[in-house]
C-alpha cells in the first residue's frame, strides 16, 4: 500500500467522515462570508491534529483558486498513472462509456476528493448528458436537507462546485441535500450516525419522488462504498442505503486514479479502463467497493497551474493592474451582476505579492471584480462586461 492510500484510508476517510460539515465551516467562516483570507488562514493553522489541519489547509487553497498549492501539501493528491500497470488495456473515453453504462440503474453515486477539483469539473461537464439519460434529481453531501443553493452549503462556496450546482438548476434537476444534522448521542459513533442518517435522508427523498425518477448522488471519498470497509467492516452510506431500500446503486470512484495531462488538455475529459467485454477494470483499495473507476486529468510538477480546472468556468480574463498589488497579498473575486445577492463568487484567485494569474469567467455577463486584503476589506473594484 503506497503512502497516498494509507493517508486516504487512515485520515481522510475516518477522521474527515466523523466531522460534520458545519464544524468544518466554522474555521472557514471569515473567508466564506466576506473574503477574509488572512483571518481564515490563521484559524486553519491553529487546528489539531496535524492531519485535520492539512486537510483544511488543502480545502482553503481550493476555495481561493490555488489548486496548485495543494500539490505542495504532502500526499493530499493521487499521483499520475499510479493505477496503471504493464499489460493494462489502453484508457478509453469516460464520457462515451457513461452514455450507456447506467441504463439499468435508478441511482448513480459519484465520489470526490474534497481537495481536488477534478471530480467537480468532470461532473459539471457531464450534467447535460445525465439529464438526457433521464436523471431527474441530484443530491449533494455539501447540503443539509432543505438546502439547494451554493450559499447554503460548505464545499459549494468553491467556484467550480457552485457552478456545478447552478448548472444542475439550469438543466432542471431537482437539487437536494442529504448531509446529517443529527446530534450524536453520548457514547455513539459519530461516523455511524452520520452514515446512517445520510442513507436515510436519500431514501426519504426517493420515497417522495415519482417512481420513474432517477438520482445522482455526489459524495465525498468512501461514502459511496457499497460493501464493508476495513478490518472492522464499517458500513458507509452506500452500503447502509442498500440495506434500507434494497436498491443497488452504481458507484463510481473518481478519487483514486489520475492521468498526466498537458496544459492544453480539457479538464473535464475523463478516461476509463475496460476489459475485453467492456467492463471497468478496478484497482487499489476502492476497487472491491465500487462498480467503476475513472481516471481524471491532473497536472503536477513544473506544469502545475492555478487555472487548469478553473478554465471549466469560462475564458481566462486578465486581472486589471488596479486590483493587484506588488507588495501585498490580495484575493481578487468576481461576482456575476445577475447574482448580486450571492456571497459565493463566480471565480476568485489568491494573488501573493507580484503574482498575476487570471480569473475564468463565462461570456455574456457583467461582473464586479473586487480586490480584498487579508481582513476581507475591499481595496479596489472594477466592473467588466464580457
């Protein structure tokens, strides 16, 4: 077992799964509410234990448009081509495979690494295809029951996640949340309470929907495991859902396997390894727990970039010099004028002194660009039309 698998098994699954999203949101609140990136960074640096601090720092960097800095946090991300061995078949287009792979399933469950935008960008690009296949509902772990807009979640404050939610609404999906808000009784396992409540919330939503409805579930990490996990045979959300409903979902692992992409590659292009009969080939610890694994693009080393995944949001737009600073760090945020009531930016990027990275914005809209200091105080602003 390599170090990345050990980390994902011992820390990312067990530690993170036992924590509610509301507890994670507390440390991020200054950033989420008014862009106070400096205050939030200090709060994150005070967290214990070290593994949790590293996770929240990685999450912080994704929120501020700096996926490139997550690569510098040891073992937060999978390494390219680690799922490939000599003699393996060539990788095929995941998008083409996904057009027919789920014909017999009412529910498809997809996971993400919360520190890697690849899964969000892939699903963002696939939502229209899923809609065309007859999927009607999409559930997000980032939302509690009753919530459905980016402002109301936690990870949904990250711009590519927010774009995914907005796109789902635009396409006519019924968006719903299923995260547990249940208090953990004294002596009970927080992980077990959370997994069972998530499963029940999804089951309740299905019961309330029309009989021909079809569901996408977007979860974190091991929540989509259909079978017992680990030596203690822990049952995660998907396994508990199967027990509750007798409905078998189709689970797709998007966190284990990546392939090295060039700077000019499209970030939403996934690949899948198929055997001679067209069935997905599964690797690693998640292999026995899911139905399929996709290989998503990543860039690293000297080619790592702030904007590889964010380009799914739109075209690169240079940030005016008035919003940058040669001696101080600034967070430059873009808000779509038509969503002036939202605290979630369409895109944002943290610029250290002297840096000049673009924003990624959709055409045909007016945006207000604001530059804030570490306390979230606005230092300058401009309006642009695309």
